[in-house]
């Protein structure tokens, strides 16, 4: 480290205090910005989950369903950060797409959307969350939705053949949902009545023996 040139005047006590105050203010601003960005990312679910705050706000609480996006996605009438409503992605069920950009409407997608609207829209529902992950990568709340009659919407969609048991993610009802899908397939309920291999989502294509039951 270079020594201070002897020809430079020594800073006064006041100057040292001023420099210290500026450095302190700069570090305070940096820390505040970092904390703000972390809080924003947590609120948006950018870290995968925000279990403490989400559980306090949503778990086992009741909210009205104000909009149904498609069969497995809906909005609750409660603000979520800067958003006027809370977007919910149903845990463990994947219904055929109807609104995905650049994706054509899929087999039984409109029926699944109408089914969810009929059961949930303008109803007051109870939200159940998993103990750990509560958000997906898009910041949507991951939840089981309990209908006014006590049935779980996620479960009913699979049981009656309006959606697939999604095998891609772990959750507490994964085995149950897989069993319900098998029963729906055997009963040829809903989408399983006349589905073809090309209609299946990518994670099931060529893995389910549909041709034996539904010959072309």
C-alpha cells in the first residue's frame, strides 16, 4: 500500500467525519436496495417458494374465486404484492391447454375449463398449501382448492377425467392422484373416452397403452 505523500495536507477531523458519513450512507443505500430486491423476488416467488408469508396469508383461509383462466389455473380475490388478485396453479393436476400462447387448444381443454368454472367460479373456497414449496417458477401460488361442498378441486378434475395426474413434481397427494387417474382411465371418464397418443402431454406420450383400448 502506498504511503500518503508528505505534501498532501492531512484531512481535518470534520473532513474525516464527512467522508465516514458518506461511506456509511452509501453502504446503507446498497444494503437497502439489496433487501428490497430480495423482498420483491420473494413476493414474486422467484426463489421457488415463500412458505412463511404464504402460509400466514393463505393456508386454510377462505377466498372468493374471481376468475378461471383454464382448467388448472384461477384467480382468488385477494391482492398478491402489486397484483390485484392472487393467481393460483392447482397442485398435482395438469389440464389440457386452452390459453397457452403458440399452443393450439388441446383435446378436452374447453371442457376442463368449463368444468372448473362451473365448480369454482364465484365460489368461496378454502386454500391448502404444502408445507414447503408454495410458488412455481412463474410466481403463481401452488395450492389445493377445497370447494364449498368439501371436495378438493384438484382431486375431482383427475377423478372425473378432466385433467392428468401431473408426475413431474413432488407433493403430498401424488400417489393418490396417480391412483385416481388409473381409475379414470379404466372407466374411460372424460378425456380418456377417446384420447389418442398424440393428444397426451409430452410426459405421458408413448408411456400409456391407449391404442389397446381405443383402436383407430
